[in-house]
């Protein structure tokens, strides 16, 4: 299947790796823009961006997925599905509904028991 992957933290890297290993075509990887990280607060790419770049996958790091140009670019990818894992933005309906089979969100918390702003920490 032709997929887009949207994720940012280390937690999401394994999901992307599994999709690649399964033979799916990754049309684009979306991650949050590079930000200050670590002790020195140097601007670095997110774990998902860094991993995707090592595989030679196309990476996009838009500040907002609500930007009309970003929505149009996403819609133009001709996707079968999108996989979202801890991306870090609320995605507009136009993005979620763009893939032919829809978008799938993988979530690691034990919802609804540990819901709220910080389910991992709880």
C-alpha cells in the first residue's frame, strides 16, 4: 500500500520501521520541525525524521498541517492510507480523509483508563 507516516518521537520509530519492513511504499514521512534538544539545546531533527532520512524516505516538517498548501500537497500524494503515531498536531479533516482507506492512529496508552493530557506518565 502507498502510505504516509506521521510521527515525531522515539516511540513512533518502531512503527515506521515495521511499515517499511512490511514492504509498504512510504510516500512521505511527516514529523515536527527540528527543535532544540538535549543538554546543549542544539537544534536537531526528531527521532522519526532522523530515522526516515537514514532510509532515504521523503520527509516533510511543516509548522502546521492546517496550511492550505500543506493540505494540497498531502492530498496530492495519492495515498491508500495514513498512519499517525504521536505526531504532535491535531490534523484537519481534509488531511484525515485524503487517503483512499482513511487514516489510522496508533496510540500507546491504555485508554480509556489512563486518559488525559499525559497518559504515558500516568
